[in-house]
C-alpha cells in the first residue's frame, strides 16, 4: 500500500479545505491512494463542529472558519506544519479512537528524533511537552475516509494563541519545537520526518512525493 505525500507550501485555508473534500471523494471511489497533504496556512482560526465561539477572545486579528472536524478553536499560521491525511480507515480497522492515538504517535516519534520528551495527556487529544501543548489534532471522517488532521508547532508566532482559548482548555499554554530547543529547526527536515513516521505507523510501504494535488474527474 503506497502513500502519496503532497508538499504544497503555503495554501489558503479554504483552498486547502476544498482540496481535501475533493480528494476524499476520490479516495472513497478508490480513484487515488492514501494521501497526506503537508502545508502551512496564512494566519487563520478554525472552530470545530459544535465548538463555542466564546473561545475566540480577539476575533479581529485573523479570519475565522467553522469546519466539520472535532475539537474547539485552534490557530494555524506560518511556521506551523499542518498535515491533512486523506486515508481509508477501513484498512485501519474502522476505529476513530485508534486513529487519533496513531496520529499522536506520529508526532511523538517525530519530536523524539529531535530529543524533545513529549507525551499524551489524559482526557485531551494532542501532544504535550512539560504541560504545554505542541500539537493539536482534529479530524473528520466521511464514509470511513479521513479529513482534517493535525498541526505541529515548529516555529510559529505563539502570540496568536493568546487571542483564543486553544482547544477550549482553560489555562493551556502553547509551545513549539523552537521554544523547546531554543534553536532554529529545519521545517523541511520536520516535514520529511512526519511523513516517514506516518507511513511507518500506518503501514505504507512506499512514499510517492508530489508538489501538487491532482484530483481525478468525478465519475458520472
């Protein structure tokens, strides 16, 4: 089973969402293989389905979009690696909770390669370092194909997180790889590590690298 990785650079949030939705439909129809979209967004806040807008404390500093993923409000922006897996969960056991734990495992393995001692936290999805959150996860599933995914703070402007209550968790503080290591971190190296560990954990034998998304025409 191959994994296609699309390294897309910086993509507007709504454009990336449209790509995900089209790609998920293609995956449901077995027109494409499992795919991960790897990218950054211009600054944006997103709120998950059922999320509460009260957790946006300063709504004027970035666009806000409500989307069909789990979780509350989060921030995406430059310096943050965003990963959107479009994969078939039927082949992964039809278990969303297991899928969430596997995504956490990807991030934990990546951070371990940089010597960052990260962990899970009971009752909260995501990855933490010394009580501070470094990666957020929010997924959607349609006909057992995944959308949305996770974000890893490599070196974003953490001030944006002060405009929200991240993930609706009172008192949470966000951190980044740069903050943990007190040195610059290669975003390219992190990107390659994320995809390599994703492929290993989800059982993909080969990674096919692409620089754009190709959506097959919809079957009539």
